[in-house]
C-alpha cells in the first residue's frame, strides 16, 4: 500500500460527502443549534470542540465485551446515536464525521495502527490483538488538522503518515496511518476488519 498522501484543498469537496455509514439523520439545523447552544456555556470553544462535547453528552462508552463483539464496526452513525452507546473509537469517529460535515467541515475517518504493532506484523510475530485507533481529519480554519473524537483532543500540526501524539492512547504515542475514507465503507465483523487491517499494515513503510 502506498503512503497516504497529505490532504490538499482539492480534497475539501471529497470529504464533504457522506459515506455508506455516515448519512445524515438529523437536520443540519438541529446539529448547528446544538453546537451554538454549547457556546453559551463555553463561549471560547470552536465548532469542533463544541461538537465533540455534544456527542459525548448524548453517547456513552461501553466496556461490555459481548456487546462490542456484536456491534463493533457494524453500525451506521444513526444506529450508534440511537443506541446511545459507543463500542470504541470507530463509533466516535463515525458520529463525528457525520455531524462535522453538516456543519460545513470537511472530515475524514482515519484508521491508524500502533507503530509497535506494525513492526510486529511486518516481522512475522504472532498477532493476538490488533492495536490501532480511529481519528478524523478536518479542514478547519484554512488547513487540515487531526481530531480525536474519542478523547476530545485536537492536534493542529501533525504528520498524516506517522502520527506522534502529545497524550497516550492505549500504551502508545505513535501511530501509523493505513486507511482514509468517508467512513469504513461497509459494515464489517471484527474478524473481517482485523484481517483487512493486517493485510494493509503489511504493506506500510516505516
């Protein structure tokens, strides 16, 4: 797999579109009003910060393994929202890109793998657990930035291929990008998702 090239202004139109799992289900007016309402309490917040706060006020994380096995990577934004439950970072990212586009913010879903995990895959080590994280990229205030809807963090400067964070996710600060899209493109089982991840990660350049 070739490296993900850095996003340009030409990509702004592409990532304003909805994907198979990120079709809008609330009106643009509702989403915009929720963000505006947040700014009554947090007047210094930007739209991205307000949006993440609203999402987390409505949806809560679940640590139920059985639930995650049944739902992870298998729901649309609408289904995640109506359940009120997130099974992990991909759910948070799926919701975020759906609403961000309704605010007029071009947004991607960016899948990454822990750098140490990439090394393990490429050196042929036995893989028991796939280690990665889902981010979003947003065209905001004239440039592309990295957004982590799970932890409500924003990185205003980042390398789109080799991501070094200022905070820990799992046990790592360092992540390698391997997939960028409007969303996952389709519902997947955990096994199918992990098999595809390993396949793509094998081709990455470190």
